[in-house]
């Protein structure tokens, strides 16, 4: 079974990784899945990602991630 996913190396500060790990645990995801979710959300906010299955939250909504 071939996958259309690609692996890549990413360097990140320990502080950012710790935040992502906490968020992943709180949302019951792996760190890898959490990073992909965060990337998709950021791309959606910038108008670069269109995903009809997971629309971005309304503008100005408080999602509780302001500390990231």
C-alpha cells in the first residue's frame, strides 16, 4: 500500500516542541498529527489551504492558542 505522504526533517526549539507535545496530548493526537493540523490551520488563515472537510474557525474566534 503506497502512501502519498512524505517525511521531512524539521528543527524546532525545545520550547515550541514542548508546547506542541502538550497540545497534542490535550487533543489526543500524536505530535506528528498535531504539527500537520497546526500547519493546515496556519495555511487556511493565510488563504493557502482549502479543505472543505475542515473549514477554518470564524475570524476573531477565541481558540485558546494565543500563547503558542
